């Protein structure tokens, strides 16, 4: 039943967008009506079921009688720090507990669903502190269904044929991306998981053997495959490439379209909200108004001026288990206004890491995606915060956590370096610290480059 309601929502939104080509004012008015309706619905649910939200709103002068007329600008912005520090009170389900959820996440033998109903995974983000995100299975499927309708749009399954789709990403542990991938219906997709911890040659071999029609990956990882497609080593001819998690530059967009000659989607997502919108080829981003609302605000929580950089504030309409309402997600974006006076989301600034370059045991240069190091730290139990300092053929890892977790990280790094044949030339050390201090912007970057770093 919920899929039918989502389907009709999408039809309504597409009709509104069609009308908007003739009259943009009607389009903006109608979409705003939908988002206000969804805002009030999720606010009421959070108010009556989450002790954190009830107190938070009451402390800011918002009470039960106000919820039927509430609008976005009347609701205070919530920081990531506030969510992390009060997470057990944020939950709308009384028997959910952060520590128990973390135990489930790090138990490799645990079932796919927590308590037979919840998709749970770990994230860290701009604060560098890990915290769990939980979605009910029904809410989760709404996101997957919307993403399928707007993204994949391949209906060959109606003729009994599955879509061959490959994910190149973090597949060890429980993360947002792999959670979505593993919950894509097997009746539609023939799925292949490829770990970014594998060598580039191994990744190419797996892709060539599987020959996917669709590929999901991170921009930084996929761009490293372009040269292999040009020289003929990578033989795949996908019909659709979906990239997310990092900024995809205009230059790389054109390069991928030129080399692979297929449809390209750049998806904007975050662990707290999953897929919030997408950009097809070189067109503007389309935000899913049935899933979320995005605002770009200045430091005073007012709309950022046109052409100015602001903070991305997200309201997730779907997650009723762990609501994120006017939530500062930690991204920054320019506030674009088009010729029709409409606010246009054009992607975030940052979220871009260059590949880590090292020399292997044979003296050859190799590239490693920073996310492979991120995966080792985020999916290790007992690690609270982490930061990588990258030098010339060496790195230092700062870790906040218990001794057992730190030892596991050390062993994982050793195994990974051996796997890549760089264990003799790349030096590293693990440094246990009490805390990792944020920079002036309040964020803790996962990667810091230190040209002067030397490790013996």
C-alpha cells in the first residue's frame, strides 16, 4: 500500500513539474504545499514520540497547538552535535538504544534487520564522531522505490530479465550505501558487490567478468578507471553510471560522458537522509520533494544571499524512527537563483578528496581511494573518532577509542597494505589520542595532508 502512495506522489510531482514549464509560480506554490504538509506530519510524529524533539521544541516556544500551522522558518535548526549527544532521546521507538545498536552493527553474524524491523548502520560525517542511523524497513523501502523510479528507470524486469548492477564501494560492515544496495529487490536486479579495498586490477577483472549494465560508485574511485577504459583494459559498456558520496566536477562529468558514452547520474545523498536528489548528465540537480526539503542558510540561519555560500539544512520527511528535522548536515553549497527566481540546488562544495598516491614494493606509483581507509576506521568496533595524516609514502592515524579497537585497526591496515603490495615501502603508525579537535569551522576532516610528515 505504501508503494502505491509513493507512486501516486511521484506522478503528482511530475505533473506539477510539467505545469511549471508553463507557470513556475504555480509549480513553486504546489511543491511548497506538499513540503509543508509533510513537514507538519513529521513534526507532529516527532513531537509526540521523541522526548528530545518535544523538549527541544518546547524550549524554543513551540507547543502542540503550533504544529498544525508550523512552517520551516519557525523551526530551530538542529546541529549534528545535538543529535549525537541526545540520540537515545531522539529515537521515537522506546526500545532502541545507541549502545545496543552499535553492538548489532559491529556483529558480523547479526541478521540483516535489527529487531526484525530496522536498517541500522554507522556514520561519522563532519564531526568525526561515529553514531548510528536507524530506519524502519517500510521507510527504507520508500527511499529505494523513489530512487528506482527517478534513477534506474529500467523496466526489463517486466519481461523476466534482471538488470545487472555492480556496486564499487565499502562492502565490509554496515554503511548507508551497501545497505541500500543489498535491499534492492532481487526480482529486479542481479547484483554484484566489489570492494574498494581490492586492487584496481582486481576491480577491473571483476567488472569485465560481470559486465554490468549499471554501476554505482564514488566519483574518486570511478574516475581512476577512465584511463583503463581508454586503453582497452576495462571492457565494460554500461548503460547507466550512478556516482555519489563526493563532488563530481564538471570536467570529470564531461570526461565520463565522452569515454563511456552512456547516461550519468550524480546523486546527492548523506547517511542521515540517503538519496535526496540527483543530477542527470550535465543538467541541474533535481531534489526529491516527497523525501526531503533542502535549505541553504547563512550563519544566522537566514536564507543565504544569492550566489553566496551557505550551510545545507535538511528535513527528512521519511525517517520516523530517528527524525532529522531542519538538520545541519555539515555540507556547504552556493545559493543559486535562476532566471525564474527559483532557488536551484547545484551540488555541495567540498566532499572532494584526491586519491592517495603511494609507491608500491616494486617502486611503481599506485592510487588508493581515501574511502578505503575510512572504511577500516568506521567499521571497527571500539573506535569513536579517527583522522588520517598523509605524508610522502607514509601516514599517521589518530584514533580515539579502546585498546582492542585500536589493535584491530592496526591489524586491518597491515593486512590492507600487504594486499596492495605496499607494505614494504609505505610506513605508518597508529597514535591513540584522548580527542581530535575540530578546525575553526567546527569540522574534523578525515584526511589531512602533511608534506613534512616522516615515519621511520
